[in-house]
C-alpha cells in the first residue's frame, strides 16, 4: 500500500476509533452513575425503580427507570449500541493496518521470540477469539452465580494471557492485543447478551406479557463487567506512546499492575455512594499503583548502563557512535528516509547532523539502550555491542567532537 494512503487510513480510522470510544465509554459511565443515584418514590407505581433530576444545558431533566407493563411500549425508543460496534470495528481495522499488514515490524520482536509474521498473527487473532470464548463460557456456566470464584478465575486466566503474549509478541503488540481482547469481550457482551436481553424484554411487552426480571439482571451483569474494563482499556490505548511500559523487561507485571489498579479505582468509584471509606481505599490504590508502576518503569531491562560503561576504560569516539546511529537509526529517522515503511521520520525526530544526535541523546538512551524498543523489532539489527557502545558514550557525557 502507498505510504501516504496508509497514513491517511491510519489517521481517519484512529479519529473514528477515538470518537466512538469516547461515546461508548462515556455512555457506560453515565448510565452506571445514573443507576447508582436513582431515588425511590413512596407513591411509585408497580415496576418503578427510581428517578433522578438533572440540570444541564440550560434546562432540567427528569429521568425514570421502570419496567413497562404489558403492551406499554413507547412510540419512540432509543438504543445505545452503534457506539460499541463502531469502536470495535475501527479498533480491529487499526489492528490489521498497523500490526498485521506490512512487514510486521510492530508485531514481532526477534529478541522476544523468533516468530514468522503468520505465526504471530495467528497468536494474536487466536488470543482474541479464544479469550472471549473462555470468558463467555465461564459466565454462562453455573459459576455466574458465584461471582467471587468466577472473577478470580477470569483474573488468573487474564494474567496468563498477559504473560504469554508479552513473551511471544513485541511488547507494544502484546499490550495492544490485551486491550483488543478486553474490547472484544466488551463488544461481545453488548452483541450477544445485552442487546438480545433487551430485544426479549421488548418482545414480551409487545406480546402483552410481563417482563422477565432475569433478563434485566443478566444484561446488567454484563454491563457492569464492561464498566470495570473501561479504565484498563483506556490505559492500553495510550500505552504505545510510553515505551518505558511496554519495553520494560517486566512489562507483563507492569501491565497487570496497571489493569488491576484501574479496575479497583473504577470499583471504589462505583461503591462510593454507600461505602463511607471509599476515599481512603481509592487513595491507597492510587498510591500503591503509581508507586509500583514507577518502581517498575525506572528499572533497566538488562545490565545497568554504568556496568556497560565500566567494562572498558576506552573513550568513545563520536565517529563510532555516528556510524551505529547511521546504520541502525537513520533509515527511519532522517529527512530522507530509506525505510520501506516509514516515509517520514517518526515524531519528526531526525539524526542527520551531530547537533540533532546530541539533542536527542536522552531519547536514544531510553529507547535503544535501556528499554531496547528501538529500532522497532530490531529491524536494522542493532547488536548488544552497539548498544553498549552507546551506553559508554552517554556516561561520558555524550560528547560530539
């Protein structure tokens, strides 16, 4: 595919994905908040579950939640489903465009596992389909009535998937596939459970029959599952901008910590309406989560840079540094790129002159020496000896002769 056309598709699909995701997650949070703030009424008719008054955009809104009587179907009924479907479809399109098309430079990292493009695609797609099927089977089984056991089992299996993907795919691809799995579970809940339950409720009402309370409870259970997954998914959507997370040697631990922390934050926000100590628990979760994340992000992914520098006392000549950067980095990071995929330097970072190399020395250190996330998938074959050379140069003050 032409590089300009590919970038245009990437831009448009990401735009759609972001807009649809904001609408879907915003709806999830709003409806969950409404459910937890409904006020009962003493003179409420049968089927009435609560009401709430809101003020917004210069007016007042009265919202009620109730179960309809037989044949009491309103003339116009609004649905909330296309936000979810559009988010998943645009996200899957991005997965195809960025990770599965081309040379798999984002998908495969030979330093993690020597996989072919096809094998890595099979693992990625298999994790999405298999993960949803296992989750769905658990919550269709009798375990659905024993929520602590079912939740514990799902967390254990998810931890296994996180560990496995981070030891098979590139760190960036592993993170994105975990997020895609959660997104697939969420949209699967909408398509296979929430929407069918609502269709049945409407059908019963139109047929003049009483609504089955089990249908509403089933849809609500899956909706709550989706609500708890929102914060972890949002982090993963942002993670590709932060190589110190997916490029960490314990990236699977870091991802698990952030996902559990995000879900717990969402939990304490949900129960704050009736549990008085929610603020303390929320604060403790944030402090522990952020502290653990910082400790993991600041550790190196191999021998400390200082160790690499003290292996020899030789002064590193800048000409040697420039040769390494010219061979391994400049194919992408140049005003005149030669890479078959990157026709414009990523983030407009170029290493064509000594001054540019000096200016970006800290970024080179973080990406090429500490996290080893550059070059992408080590496409240009940077060796450990070359990384050590750069490390010694950094410790000597990054001089440019």
